[in-house]
C-alpha cells in the first residue's frame, strides 16, 4: 500500500494561530489510513490577530492591508510547517504536499473568502501546496462547509456505533455518522457559535488585552441570563434545516441584537460569559438530539472549546453524560482539524471528490482544492 507524508495546516475563525499535523497516509479515498506523526501549534503575532479580527468585524479592508495580512498569514503558516518538520527530523523533500486552509475572512454562501498566498507558502517551505478548499463546493451550489466530515468518516466511522463528532472552535459544528452507514448518509452542519461570543466579550471588556476566557474561569463565576439565551436561540438560524453554515460575525450580530433589545449593554461580564456558554451548549445539544433522535450514540468532542471547562460542564448537563474527546479514539482533539486537511489534501492529489452533497447541499461531490507547485 503506497504511503505519503502530508502536512495539514489550518487556522480557525478565532484567529489565534496555525495548527499543523504531519500525517503519514496509506491508501486512497475512503480507505485512507492516517497516522499522526506530530502536531504543532504556532500562535499568530498579536498584531496579526487584531488585524484579522478587525477586518472580520468591519467586513472591510484596504487593498494594501489585505495584501499585507495575506503575506503575514502565509509566512506564519510557513514557520509553523517548518517547525513541525524540524520536530520530526523531516525535510521538505519528505512531504507530498502541504494542505493549507488559509484564514477565513468572510463566509456567507455562496460567498466565501480565505486570505492566503499559496505561492508564498510554497517558496518558504519548498513544498507543493494544496489550498482554497471551499470554493469548488460553493460553485456547485453548496455551503462550502463544513469541510471535515469526509475526514471524520475516515477517522471515526464504526460498524456498530452511531457517532456524533462535535467540533467547538470559533463556530461549533457536528458530524453525524450512522453506524455502518455509507458516506452518503453522513450529515453535518454548523450549529451556531462555539467560542466566538465568549472571545468577543472578553476582548471588548479588556480593550483587547485578553482574547479568551481561559478555562472558562470567568464564566464559572456567573449565571446564564435566561432571557438573553432564549432570545438568541429563537433566531431563525437555529431552527432552519440543514444544509447550513455560518460565521463568527453573523453569530455576534444575533447576540448583540438580543442584548440591546433586552437592555443588557452593561451586563455583568461573568453572567454574559455564562450566557455565551449556555447558548453554545443549547444549540449543540439541540442539534445532536435533532439528528439522532432517541438513538444511543457516541458523542465525541474536539477543538479549543473543549478546554473551556464551564462550557463542557454545560454541555454535559444538557447532554446527560460526561463529555468525551477524540483523544479517547486516538486522535488528539487539538490536532483533529489539521489532520482533516491532510486527508483533504490527499484526496485532492488523488482526484477524489471530498465534499459531501448530503452535508453541503451541492449538486454533486466536488474535487476540492487548488494545487500550487513549487515555483
């Protein structure tokens, strides 16, 4: 069975940095067998995070700033990949490609924009780059998201257990894999906010000195404001059927509208953070129950949100069981999305469609990604 090494690299909507997974992949298509060799995280410079978040919140930037930030993002990706290779005692010659997501600036299907320069990454690393994974699916009428269910099926399917794989990043999404089901039965969508509301509240209250509620410690000292939680979850997004996807600014707009309507502009920060946790947990668990009904299934969590103990406690309370992570299945939760992009990159090289019409609503499965050779 042929094997190749691929570096999956991604940065999420939280704009906190780049995750790289060096993955050995044997086989092709749905029979790929991945082995994680190394996971590495490289934080963005504070200035870069702030510029990305400002552009996302304002939905505006000058041409020069777009070009500058794209270069900064791409160089950070390159540094992260080179550091990961060094940690594995590997070189650029060992990689079949780097599969890189880029930094999402805007996502409202059919419009989507990931800021990234694949040629810059190729030059800085000496590797072929596969990037721009969303737009082929959008061109076929799909949401262009979530992208990882193809990889979730490879990594987590079971002949005997139905499984829901939950990712909590800036946005939260779920992948439903029925027991013994074909890939065409997989369903997935964005349930709503993950960390984006909490991060926004912390940044605003600290004038940008803090970027997140570490471990959910502040939220743990507050109590959810139930009218605010109910007002947010009453938004049509949460009751709309899939396929659907969203982005952080859209979720923040819903939250802030409800907050103004209830005259909570000066609300207690711990109570607002607790409310953000309750909103995320309520949307997630509601989606899980909608997809699985009364079936007994495995619910497996991944992503940065799993480090927020208050959020996971809220999820566990609503779910009625302890939160398990993908670590229990041999996939480090912080590496899961970067591993997914390595698998998506392999599918691109093999010419295998990796978008799932059952997930995105596209007219057909699409071969994702554009290939940029080393210049």
